[in-house]
């Protein structure tokens, strides 16, 4: 326990005066805090209930930072990976497009029905078909 | 105040030393424990019960929203720091409104009272009905007249009884600054409250 450093001081000594003043102010404040009117107390209680009933604000930083890092990594990967893939595939697409652009409408139609024309080409010609019938 | 340690000086009376308050188990218990003193501090700073209630509610709300997960021993300086900032905000807002009203020249021209946010001279509550009500009103007036930082140091350190470190945390300054502000506040109050001798 610390000693009372003001006990031996003169009543009007500044240190003693300030100590007394602080003690009195503290006591008055404590008393005033105990004696609060009912209406104010009710409002304080309501304020406390409201504050405690408010949902806690979530700290989104732990979620947003990894998500952002992941997105940045994915973007970087896409940028690096894309040019490596593009040279092989791009000419084929461009070539087809250029051929179709230079063809007339019937050729375009043919190009779009390659399976059908393939099957047609594999069928015997009418002359060959007639010859085959007469032999029989 | 020389190099006097106020807390040590007041120790025999059990005042102005950190209260050996049991740590509250829940935030609700903490707020219930502190709400009355918080209201009185806000009222002393703002001079108005309604504004004081708003400030206390806002401080409670922010503490719960942002610091609920913090250890219970941190709640006290955090709460008083939030309340201190809220009181300062309201005082500044009131000052701006007062200036605007002054420019418009609407107050007092037709015999009406001043702006409604003027600090009430009297603190209307039953605390004044007790023996020391006049003294408490004198104290409130004297504390309100102090410069802001001195007022904060006095209220937190002497009235609320926080230790130097907690007061410094709540005020956002160093321990040394707290001692300086408190010393000046005590000096000023000693002169203002001469009648108390």
C-alpha cells in the first residue's frame, strides 16, 4: 500500500488542495452517477439493448484478400497461357473463314453439308447403276 | 502539481486509483456496469441529456459492432475512447450550427431563447436533489469550461478513475501527455473552485 503523501501537508498546500478537490469531484461524480432519474435509466437500458441487438459488422478483409489474390493469379495465368495457345489455333480458324468468304453461295452450302455430299459421292453413278441392272 | 502522482496522493481515500473492478464476463455486463458513468461524462461534456444519451448509445453500438471479440480488459479504454470521440464530434457539429445560426441572425431577434443546443445551465435530474447538487453543478460548469484535452484527462483519470495507460489509450496520446493535461486541469479547477476549500 502506498503511503499517504498528502497527510502531513498543510491544509492550503497546492498538492493537498488538489488531492482534496479530486477526491470531492470523484465522490460527487459517483453520487451523481448513482442518482439518475428513471426515464433516463430506461432510455439507457433501451440504448444498451439496441446496441447489443445490432448484428456485428463482419470484417470482410480475411475473405476479400484471398479472393482478390486468387482472381489476380487466375488473370495472370490466363495472360501468360493465352499467347502460347493462340498461334497454333488461330490460322485454322482464319483459314476457314477466308475460304468461306471467297466462295459463292452454292459452295458455302456445300461446305456446310459436307457429310451429305460425302455420302452422295460414295453412291454409284446412274450409268453404272443401269449397267448393273442389265447384267442381272 | 510538481511531480506528484495524484493516484498515490489519493490512495488512502481509495479515489482516483484504478478501481479493482471485476472484469465483466459479457459485453452486456460491461455496458450495464459503465452506462451510468458514461452518461454523466457525456452530459458533462455536452451539457445536454439528450445529446449525452445519443453519444452513449452510439459508443455502445460501435463497441459492440467492432470490438466484441476483443478481450474484456480492452473494452474499458476502447469504450471511453469511442465515447470521447463521439462527444468531440457532437461538440464540433454544435459549434458549426451555432456559427451558421449566428450568421443567419435568427436567434434572439424576436425575443426567443437561444439555440436549443446551447448547454443547459442546470442539469435537471434528481442527482441535484441530494445534498451536493449545487457542488456538482459547479463542478460540471468548471469542467465544461476547461480546454478539451484537459477536460478529457480530468474526466477519464479522476472522475472515471482509469489508470494513466488506459487514459492515454482512450485519449490517443502518450502517458506523459495525460499527466500534463491532468496537471493543468487540476491547476485550473483549483482556481475555479476556490469556494470548495
